[in-house]
């Protein structure tokens, strides 16, 4: 046999050994380490490049050289390398899915931790039925209770009932209709204006126009 063919066959045998090691690695137990899998995938690419270079050297031999067996062997190796590449890529993709799931679980755990944090206690706003107080009560209640998506309507109804005192507590219905009934009854601009005028009329008269009394009167009017 031509010494050149013998040398090339030895190189082909060495590549075959490297290929067989990767093949056995997949068949026996692929590593769970993503970095190792990526390294093996790179090795597949390296073997393929060397195989193509070896094929070129075979084709540089004299025309009378019989390369039938060589062509078949190289063709099989190329097919196996393609299958091996797919196998490694699949295993790596499985790792990517696991990584995403792990990150998602970490995110969910952090969210749960945030939700279970004990925040400072905020008392429920109270509403007794005074028209002039309804606007402030409504803003606070909506912020604390109404906009809280983690509360059911039953829980919101209990909170709303707990917030009502006096005349406002007499309204009994479901949560949504109760909130609407309170709005319809107390979000009455004319009634609010009348209530504020009445409070102004009831202001205590000043016997002496001292600076302190005038300041108190001004503060009271601002609150109205």
C-alpha cells in the first residue's frame, strides 16, 4: 500500500478514536454540567474540520488510488458527527430550559418574600356620614382596599363595613353596591357645599380680634 495512504489512514483512525470517545460519552452518561456539554460540542466541530481536511488530502492522491472504502468511512463519520452535534445541542437546550425555570422560581420566591414582609400597620380610614369627609375617606379606602387585587370582594366588604360608623353604617348590601350607594349618597357636591356653609355659620364669634384668635379662625376655615 502506498505509504501516503497508510499515513492518511492512521490519521483517519485517530479521528475515529476521538469520535468514538464522544459517542460513548453520550451513550453512557452525559454530564449534567452545561460547560462540559458545550466543550464537547466544540470538540465535534473540531473533528469535523479535521475530517474535511483529511478528505482533501485523500483527493490529492494519484487518480489510480482506490478511495472507495475511504469515501464510505468518511461519509459515515460525517453522518455520525451530525447526529452527535444534534444530541449535544439538545442536551444544552435542556439545560437552558432548566436555567430559565430556576431563575423563574427564584423570582417567584423573592416575590413571595416581598408579599410576606410585615409592613407597618396602617389603620382603616373611618367614615361617619359627614359629607365633607367623604372625599378624603374615598381616596384612602380606594388606595388601601379597593385597588388591592389580593383581596376578594367579601374581604373588601368586611373592610368597608369596618370603616363605616354612625349613619353611614346603616347601609347594608354587597360590597360593590355598598360602595356605589355610599358614593351616590355622600359624593353630593351640593350637600358638601351646604355642609361647609353650615360649619362656617356655626363658627364661634370673636369677642376680641387678637392675632392668636384670628390665626385660630383662619386655621379652622382652611380645614373646612
